[in-house]
C-alpha cells in the first residue's frame, strides 16, 4: 500500500481516495497545478497544502487551507513525497473507477 506522510504537527496522514477527495481535487484545480509543478517546483508547497486539505477534509475533519499550509513539511523531499503519493493513489482510484464504469456498461448491453 502507500506510504504514510508525517505532517509538521506529528500527525501521520495515510492517503485514501474517496468521492469527496475526487470532488475536492477537482474543486481545487489540483490536476492543473500538478501539471505546472512538473515544469516548475514553485507550485509544490501550494499543491502539497491542497493535497493535505483534500485528504483531511475527505476524512470528515474540518481544516482551512491556511491550517493545511501550516501542516506541510518544510523539507522539499517530503513535499515531493506527498505529491507523488497522492498522484499514485489518485491514478489507482481513476483506473478502478474506469474499470467499474466499463463493467457497468457491458452489463447493461
């Protein structure tokens, strides 16, 4: 399974993707930001904060973007780890959803 992320307050965050995570991902424009970050590391802190925000919110807890930003580790390697792990988990979720939709369409025929 995926790696756990240790936030600056000591909280261990395990990345799990659910419907709310996907909704918040789209609402926060994370896909667009991640594409920009591949070309420019300047966006990584913002992306990591948005990823943390999405994951905490989708776990049913309240957090503001500023609070999520305070939880981002200052280490660039840890920031990259957060982004990469989220990206991997999100890709797995999308593949699973795509396969489910294909199976549902085949069953309807």
